[in-house]
């Protein structure tokens, strides 16, 4: 059974608040992380509102948390090996 992705849109400003990022911090995150979800622009102008698909952001956060957990587990295993030496 495939899971249906909910297409709830959130404004960029709301996402920045959720991530507790300033405007510059948010734009830096988008620039340095190619896996960050892409915005949906409501119009062609540069100043048109940007929206994000909530489920894409949620999946991105889960991937980041899982990567952190793997790195932490690897680090802890490495520390245990060093303790034995």
C-alpha cells in the first residue's frame, strides 16, 4: 500500500519560524543544502510569496535526524573501540 503525500502548503515565513532561522540563516541553509525542499512560487516576480510542501519539509527533517543518529552511533562505536585500546 503506497502512502499518499499530503500537499499542505506552508509559507516561507512560517517555515523560517518553525526552524527558528533568521532570513539570512534560512537562505544560507537553502544555498548549502541541495537536499532542502524547493519552494513553490505564487507568481513570476522575485517578490512573489514562496510556499513549501509540509510533507517534503517533514521528510527532509527526518532524514537529517536519521543522519545525525547514524553519525552519533558511529562516533559512539568509534569511542568505544578507542577506549579498548
